[in-house]
C-alpha cells in the first residue's frame, strides 16, 4: 500500500554504503522506520529531506508486519534552518527529537504530539538564545501529557490544596507538586520553578509569558523533569542529546534567570 | 550447512561493509578454488596492513611512516590545512589532485543524538597545530549534513582567536544533477554560496 504522510525526521542511521534508515515521526502513522535506498549518494533524489530535524512530506510503501518500510519520496515542508544553522539551537532540536523518539512506540499514531513537536521546533529556532531551555522543557512537559503522563502542577497532588509561595515539594512517584503539609515525601522545590512549569502546560508558545522565567532555577527544572521521566517513562537508554544540550547550557551564565529577561 | 569452517569465513566476510550474505558466500567459495599459497598471501597482506598502518601523529592520516607522506612532503603548501571528518574524505580530495595543502582528520562529526561531542574529535590537536605552526588558512570541509554543519560551526567559534583565514567548501548542487529537482535547502545553500563570475 502506498502511503503519504507529513513527518518529522528524528534521526538517521547508515544502513549500507549508499542507503540509510530514517526514524520518522509521522502525523498519520506514528513513528516509522524507513529505508531510503541510495540516500547517501551525492545525487540522491531525497536531497536534504532526510536530515534530522526536518519536517517534510513523505511517500512510503507500507507492508504489514514489517519493521522497516520502504521510503520512495521525501519533500521538505520546513527545514528548520534557524535551528540547524546555530550550534546551541541544533543541540536543543536534537534533544527534542531524541525525547520524541524515546517516548513513542513504533506506529502509534498521535497527531497532537506531532503538532506539539513542530511548535517546539519552530520555537527553538526563534526564541532568544538566553531562554533556549524553555522550548525543550515545553516539549518535554507537553509531550508527556500527550502520551498520558501529564505531571500535576496546579495544586497539591495529595490534597488538592493551592500551592503557597514557600515550602513546596515535588514527588516524581506521585506525579506532581506537594503543598507545605505533604511536602515531606518529595523533593524540595521553589515556587517560581513550579509556577513556570505549570504555565508551560497550558499555553501554546505564543501565549507563554517569558517574564515568569525570572527567578526560575534552570538546574531545578532539569532535576524535576529527569526525576519525573525516570519514574514514569521506561528508560532503556541514557539520553545523549539531552545530556549534550544540558552540558552546553550549564556552561552559560544567567542562573537563575535575572537581567535580560525583560528583553525577551 | 557445508562445513563449520566455511560458515565461519562467510560470517566474517559478511561483516564487511557492502558485503551481503550472498556475496560473502560467493567470496568464500571462490577462495576454496585458490591455491593455498594464494590464500596465505591474501591473509598475510591483511595482517600486514593491520600491524604496519598507523595514524599520523600530526594530521591523523593513515600511514606506515611518521609523519605521513602528506605532512612530510615539502612541496605541499604548509600554510593551508583542510579539516575533514573521515579519512575517506582525505582520499577523495587527494583523488582530485587539486589540493596541495595539508589535512587534519577529525575522526567524526559532532552529533548530540549519538552522544559525540567536540571532546571526542581531534579538535585540540588541530588547535595545537595552529598555535605552533605556520598555518594561515583553515578550510572547513565537513560533510554537508546537520552534524557536519554543527562541527563547522563549533570549529569556527574555536578559530576566532587565531589569525587565520577560515573558509568553507561550497555547499549546494551536485554536478550533473537536475536543478528543477533540487530541494529548497540545497538550492538556498547554492544561492548563499554564489560567487563573482
Ligand atoms: Zn600527516
């Protein structure tokens, strides 16, 4: 059966001298592994359409019970050039693609997740460099929600109480934030951090208020997300691109976010 | 199954790139028709290559002598160094016969998805050459992929403190291809890289 779908290329592997296997998160069929014959040759008909972090329209020949499907065409819809042409943005985009690969099973269709991924990739290309972590957090939090692991951040996960400014907790196991009274069982977190993470859950990128970043501790967000995903998403491998991105960010100043935020 | 020894040989040949199970079987059966001396010569050659060929301590080219024939060739332009990802790329440029400068093989490309960072490549050795040599021009010849571009971006950041001219090989259309069939990324790279005519 010949199938057409939009998709985001998550990564590629060399298969032989001239061919490669592409991992594509497609809008209509979920994650696919596609063989692109001749894709490594200079005059390949696939051109740049199979580079990671590319949104394109793909045509493949689908057979049931096959782990690999045969790709026949690829046309670029959006190459995310601002992401690929900047070292730090490329690292952020890679972390997003890796996470998407990590949380999805093959051929599990999820159009919402697909559109969140495109939003996040666009945002990585446009956001001020100082806030480059935000689209990555945004994607992790929204994507987790789209596959059924939404962290609870709007009140205490134990008793539903509103969160107070001081003495807050987060429990990866219980899947959310804890009020003063119940914070004993979780990790200690700051109000600004949790508040900003909760804010990322509700809006699309254009409705996120980056002034809320003030006082947010980058390392704390990272720690919370790691602990949460370690608990809820089966992890068989260590994230490489995310480690890479976080190492790069850790070398940057502005921790916690302070001056500079008003310019965003 | 013919014999255990043959099956073992087929499996070993099958590990080579571009050699599928069928070709491996054909090669193994072909070897059986050779004289024992011929087979021994081939085996000796393989062992010889493995024990004698090393990496050049300056540019990481393959060599039997130290430094390699490129680095020790005084007729080459020692003020120019071309940075490439893999040894295969060096051999490809040498086939053109056009480039007369030196090389530096990085042994990979920066790839966050594979966990390959700058520290995994021969970058510090390149910077060492720049600090202690007569290099005036660095040509970035990293592959035209996301990873190759990332490597070039990283290198250009590292090279800013040095008084060297940094150029990058052209990106864009392959010779002999059809312009109308090229994708928008390839075409825009070709346009960006246009020059006086
Ligand atoms: Zn050398």
